[in-house]
C-alpha cells in the first residue's frame, strides 16, 4: 500500500510517499481503507521531536491519528463492525508508527465510531482529534447549560468545533479571533472578541459579571487572563500551555473515546455540528499540508484525501 513516512525527528522532516506492507489486523481491531485523514498541529510537532519525552516512536513513522474510511477487514473476535461499515476515529495507539496518512490503517475499535451520515469523508476526518479535544475540554470544566464560556482561538480547527459543541450544549460562547474571522464566529453562534493586548477588558465589556469557564486552544499566556475572569479559578482548561497545571488550571490531553465520538456524530447528523474544510489535499502533498498547518492561519480544518 502507499503511505507517507518519515525516518527521523526534525523541524522539517522529509515526508515521502512510498510503498509499505499492509498492516496486520489483530484481535479487537479493524482494517480501515482510508478515504481521508485529518491533519493536526500535533502531527508535525511530534515529527519535530517535541513529544519525545512522553511518546514511544518506532521508525519509519506513518504519521496521522485522524481517519474517516470504510472497514476493509476485521480481526479475530472483533464483532463491533462489519466489512463495508463507514467509520471515523482518533486512532492513537500504544506507540507512534502506523498512522492514518496511508491507504490502509489498522484501528483498535476503542478508537472508532460510526461516521456521521450527514458529513463527507473529508469533513468527518476533520472531527476526531479536534472535536474530542473540544468536547473533553468542556466536560473537564463541567459546563452547564446557560453558562458563559470563553474559547480562545475560536476560529481554528479545535475552536470552531468547540464553539458549535458549546452552543449545542446550551452555553453562551465568547470566542477570541482576529477581526477577519469575526463574521465566521458569528455564523457558528459565538460572540467574537479580538485577541491580543486588552483582551481581558474586552471580555469584561461583554460579560461584566464574569465568565463561568475558559478554554485555551492556543496558549500565548492566556491561561492567566482566563483565570482573572472566571468566577471559579479552577474552571480553566488548556491544551497549549504546558505549565497550565502548575498555574492551577486543567491541562488536557485528548483521549480516544467511542462514546464521545458517537455523541459528536449525533450532533453532526442533527445539523448542529459541521466542519469547514479549508484545504483538502491529496496524500502526496502531506508536506504542503504541514506547512499550511504550521502557518496557523487556517479557518477550520486541513485534510488529506486518499
């Protein structure tokens, strides 16, 4: 099968489309024929070596954790899915080696759910990691309908899904973004606010009585800003500030979860969650996809089509 691989850490790793053996399908796994693979900043950050202290890596690496595709085969004693089922998932395994930037990928069933019927494969591939991150961030700070939440970097892949999920949960959402993305945030149901110097004052103008929870999807020192605004200091969560826990906030690392993926699929099928795929590139353009991701200006998601 064809797959993208790299053989060493580096800030600009050499990504090659090569022939590799088809993966073996073990118990509790299915073989998925990949239709689309989501691209996330963690993909190129992992290749740069930033996550080496916590993740086991075996070369050559096929990158990618997000997938949407069709079940090609099932492993021994695997009855959760049948050949031909359309699935999507966050295929994070015990170590980094056989990822989703490929024609085929094996996936433990615990990492999958049935693909949203109302979304294309490209849209579905944009949900798993970012959607799970957003949803699990909201549940980590125990949001309740009627509360006000601030989402920092609300127009990006994780933020744009987080806005929609929060709105679906009955929350008032204030989203930070550049001015050029404010109309986009309004279309998702958020009240936009310009990030940068003076952010706390601008949020206070919108929510003079304070906010109930804050989600940091970008970093850049905003954890302290959110902590100064929330009514309860421990209701701030960050995926980008690696000192968040030391500051008294939650530091979240997303987990594969079939029930959470199923919930997100149900939101999509009910019309309350969609994915703006700004770039859909062929698999062989993985390097270009990483360049676009690293530039940090994508509205929504980047995916690779297979």
